[in-house]
């Protein structure tokens, strides 16, 4: 890289040398600053040249070698017989602040810390020109260097801080970082996974530790501001910022590209229409189910085919889990606290899947609900019982398979509960769809009509009796005529 002449004013720093003595920049006089690491061949080429510069001009300017190699900095210094200060930047905070891309990176700075001469790698002509410039500025003899014995050109190595894990951590700790959540320091001897269990962050399964660097990577999955409040989460009315949702998405095991889906789910369940407080607090065991439609399904690799409602797909499993963790950790709905389900429900861990729109002969769920087919949409449903499989291996006509589906749905809540505002989410597998379409198209409304037809029962079958005290209570039945009791009532209102 050729010399750069634009003025650069890097931030100051204070670093310790190998003896433990502190060195600060700016130094109050001219300074030559070079960033290196021990395992870089090009840095090892530059090391003796820098030492020659220090011996020739060290009385008139400061020469500071900033090493990213930690304990191996001593190895580097001994290898080249360095007498100049070798500063320890193993955490790479100075390299991050100076925006170093590769090492060696050389900066010639004035007394105030500004630099107009800077370059990277080893281009012999650049280093030789630097030697002449140092002699001219300091009024000292040119350093003795065997230039012809050095390579004409050698590329530098990537700065250590650009390693993704280190870079994200530095970004998270830097001034202007989007992270604002309270940080919890864990003793070096503590087990992080056990600590998170002990703190009550978990749903009962191990969590991924939400380190600052992981949260930064998660936040890269959305363009929304990290401190934007997405929703107020009951029962504690906690503010679910994008950052807090990202933290729980990390703990759930999500990838960054899943974050927009998790955010949409949080927005949906925290509406008055969904009522996540009631869903959480009810003793019936209700849990939110997420159905995902649109292009996002393929983009993030969701399972919409074999086993879509089960295990084995990271997106399906972790998106639903992240939603539950937000409700738990931000909203305060912990099991045994506000979470009052009598027996619980395995869907309280997670339930999220995508609709196989391309296989279905009718409009996908989100289009039926008013969205465009190209929209990516999350639909949330509060499910109390399920998932329950409806097994029919012998029906061969559309009416038969539709009838079996209806009879299976009669058990929702309880078979005696009919004509009530009860909802069910029916997922139909491709084989049954093929049977439905065998003799011509069946749309969703026709299927719904068939379900209502096969589940119609006279109201007298809904009376509470000795077999079951559920249904129409005697006080209400006393005011009904025989004609009313004979009237058929379908399962769903």
C-alpha cells in the first residue's frame, strides 16, 4: 500500500510494555507507531528495520511497537533483539480504535498525534523513503539498513482484531455500541450454563450464553434500532427492545437471520387481540403457536415438509423458543409464578412451523388473512390442546377424509362442547389433500362446511349428566323446549 498523505488523527492510548511500564500516545513529540503480531512473516521482516530506526533516531522521536501477540511478544522481541518499547495490545482495543486492517501498519505522527505518513505491509521503497524522512525530520543520520537484502514487496497479514469473534466483542464494548442491557459478570470458576439455570433465565433446557459479541451478531439480523421498544410484555409490562429480544434469541440458539421472525412474533402476541397475559396465566395450558408464511420460509431454511411440527430443524425450534423466552424473561411469566398451567404443555418450549404453500391447492394462511403472497408473515395462535394427530389410513373419497378430519376435531376442548367460540388450527398433510382433490377442487370453505356437518349433534347430547358434568348445565337446560334440544349444533360457532 503506498504512503497516504491525508491527515489522520488516531485516538490516544495507554499501554504497558514487556517490563510493565506504561506508555501513552500522543507522546508530546514525534512518534513512529507500528502495529505487529509475532506469527506474521511480514512483521518479522519489518522488526529489524524498526529496531534500526529506533537506534538511529530514538533520541529525537519515540518509536512504539504495538504488539497483538500477548505473551508471544517477548518471543518477537528476543528474536530481533529489540530495545524499543514493545507494547501489549493483546486485547486489540487499540488496533480496533485505530481501524487497523493488516499488520505491519506504520504511522509517523507529529507531537500532537496526527499522522500524514502511513502504510501497511512491506514495500521496500516505502520503508526506505520512511528512513530518509525520519533522518530529515530529526536531523540525525540515516539508519543503516541492508535494503538490498530485504524483499521488494511482501503483503501484510490481517489484524488479529478482525477475527469475527474478537471484532464483535470489541464492537460491543466500544463507545457508541448499541448494547445497553445490564451486564452480569460471572466468576471464572463458575459454570456459565449452570449460572443461567440458577438465575431462572432458562425454560428448563440449556441456554446459549448471550455474550456481547453474540448479541452484536444477532442484532445484525435486523435494521431496526437496538433500543426501539417493540412491545410491552405482560405480566410485568417489561419493555421488549430489539436488543432484549436479540439477547433471548441468542439464548434460544437462533441465527441472526431468524431475528425479524422472532420480533414479529413478539409484536403479535403482545397485542390486546392475542392477550399473552391470559394465554400465559390460564390453568388450561395454552401456548402460542407460530405459523410462518411467505419468502422468509425458504430464506432462513424453515421446515415445512416432513416432520415440520417436530424436532430436527433449527429455525422452527429456536424461533418458537425465543418467543417463549421473551415472554418469560422480559414479561416475567415464569412457570409456577404467573405461568399457572395445571399440567403444562410441551408447546410451552416451542411450536413454530412454516406452511408448505407451494403444495397446497388453496390460498395460504397469510393470503386468506389479507396479506399479499409475497409478504413474509407470522400468524400466532393460542393453542390449549395439542398437537393431536387425526389418523385415517383407509378413506379414499373427499367426503370420507373431510369427515374424518371433522370427527377428529370434535374432541377439541371436549366432545360435549359444541357451538361455542372455540378455535382450532387444522394442519392437513399432502396425502389427505390429494384425496380431497381427487374428484375436483375442494376449497377451505367447503372443508369447513363438511367439518360442521359431521360434527353436528343435538343440543340434548350437550347436557351435563352423570357421565360428565361438562356441557349445558341443568339450570340453562330447564328453559329449553324439546324442539330446541333436538336442534343440531355443529362443533364450531
